[in-house]
C-alpha cells in the first residue's frame, strides 16, 4: 500500500533518491512492528478523534474486510482483537461483516458493552444472490446468544459503492437487498417498537 498505488511517484525523491534505500527502510520498519499490539494503538487513536464531539452526535465504526469490486481481503475472524476492540473502542455502534465463513463466529460479540448497537452485516454485497429471509433470522438468533437482541441491527456487510469502481451488483439487485433488510428487520424487531427503543435510549 505504501508503494503499489503510486509507484515511484509516491516516494519523495528528496528523501529517497535511491529507491533501494526506501525499500530497506520500509522492510526494516515492518520487521520492527509489533502486530500483536497494533490494534491497541488504533483503539487509542480512534478514541481520541471523537472525544470532544458535540452532544447528540453518535459515532459508529465499520470493521471492513475489503470490498474493492466485490472482492475481499481479510480471511480471519476478529477473536484475537475482540475483547480490546469491542470493550475499549468508544463508539456508539459497530458495523461488522458476517456475511460468509471467513468472518468467523459470533462468540466475539460477547465483549460488546450493553447499550452499544451492533450491525453484524449479514447481507452480502459480494454478489446479487438474495439471501433467504429465514436464514437471516436464524443468524440474528445466533448473534443474540452473545449480545442482546435489542442491541442488534440488520445491514449490508459493506456499502454498495465502497470505491469509485463500485461493486458487481446491479442497481436492481441493490434495491432488492435493501428491501429484504427492511422487511426482515420489521419482522424481527417491529418498526414502531424499534423506533420507540431509539427514542428512549
């Protein structure tokens, strides 16, 4: 990511006239990295950003696994970072991705604090195949074993146009996915009950 997208033009020639020195420094920096603590650094800095937000502003974050032209990146669950991430990240809601087997199980949701909203992202944006509503409800039930049902929401796994290149779904397929989400949410939570819950939260 440091070099690939911009190539030589992304590396300042005043700093690195010799590209080999750039690579030497870059690989040395990665070799000195401590990946088992990287998430803790991110949590601290993400928490600092909205710490002085005005009253009434809700902050949510999306745990993205990649959606460039409907392709993914990460292929592992979040168990290793879950306790610190869910219990220490100071946000009002989490948009996650649990649309396929690469996401792992729901057990890590047990660390989500009471009162924090969670959208597991059960509806995929990787393809236009419409999910089975009964299966969505079963998965919501599975997630509710670890976090209260009134904290759960239903959403797509990611946006329908995460990059300028977009994704491999037609407009009609996107509308069908959104309609399915609304219908399923109404059947699981009830539209008016859900709205009332938010008013009194």
